């Protein structure tokens, strides 16, 4: 039985600046700086995967989540981008039947 990987089930959007993104990011994430999100709403509405937002500390991703929700776009805010590594690891454990979350 084949299961979907963590990244196959979501579109990860990092809302930090391009410079911050370049300094380190989660593999597979796309960079859309917070300041550009209002210009990308139509594109974001067309995304069919779950949208997962991240940034450096959680402040911009929280504000981005509010913006997207207010425009009818479903998304999840995970705060700092490095939290995604923990979420990916938990997902893999769940797939193997060893995780805390079922």
C-alpha cells in the first residue's frame, strides 16, 4: 500500500523575505513574501493541496493565515519554518504506525 508523503499532501508557503528564504528553508517550500500575498490571492485560491504557512517566528505566517482565511482560502499556520521538520517526522511515524497521532 502506497501512502502519500508529507509534501505530497500540502503546498508549503514560506512568507519570509527572499533573503531569509535563501538563508535556509524547508525543502519543497515556495517563497511568497508576506508583502506579495495580496497580489497572489487568485493563484492561492487555485491550489488544491492543503496550504501550510510558515515564516521565521510565526508572526508573519499568523498574519498571512488571517489574510487567506478572510479571502476564503483554507490554510494552516505552523509558525517558524523549522517546525516543518518535526511535522514531517511525525507524519512519517504515523504512516509507519509508530506515531503519537493517529
